[in-house]
């Protein structure tokens, strides 16, 4: 085995062990502080993630993702740093940043449409 392969294998094994230790400590702390099983932590995370977007959360996430997209567009188009085929890397970064931005917009519009379709007042 070459030296590079050994370093790669050791780095991969170390990162897996570090991730497992991190999750174990995180679960242990959750169990100690709340007294609930560790599986409940994941359920709570999913509930927090799927709660309705507030206007401030929407604006904050849109600004963050939008500024990252603008930075990548600047790096790709207007800076002279990337030429030829090397422009594919920042273009891929822009696409990978545009996907969450699209899903955020879609989620916001769906939520707004559901709020607008609610009946106001009493049904007669």
C-alpha cells in the first residue's frame, strides 16, 4: 500500500470514530438532561425543522443563501480568477446553493397559499 492510501484510510477511519464519539456524547448529554430516550432528540429536531416559517426566518435564510449565490456569481463571472474549464467549480457551487434557495421559496409560497385559502369568519 502506498503512503497516500494509508493516510486516506487512517483519515477515513479517524473521521468515522470521531463522528461516532460525537453522536454518543450528544445522545448521552440529551438523556442526562431531559431523561428522554435518545430517539426523541431526532423527533424534536424534525418537528423544529418542519414548523412553519416566520417572516424573519424566511428573510434571514433568503439573505444568507442569496448572498452566497451572489458571491459565487461574482467569483465566476466578474473576477478573472477562473478561466476556461475551471469555471465549472464555482458554477457547481452556485447550482448547489440554488437548490436550497429554490426549496425555501417553494416552501414559503406553499405556506402563504395555505394561509390565504383559509376561510375567515363563521360558516353559515
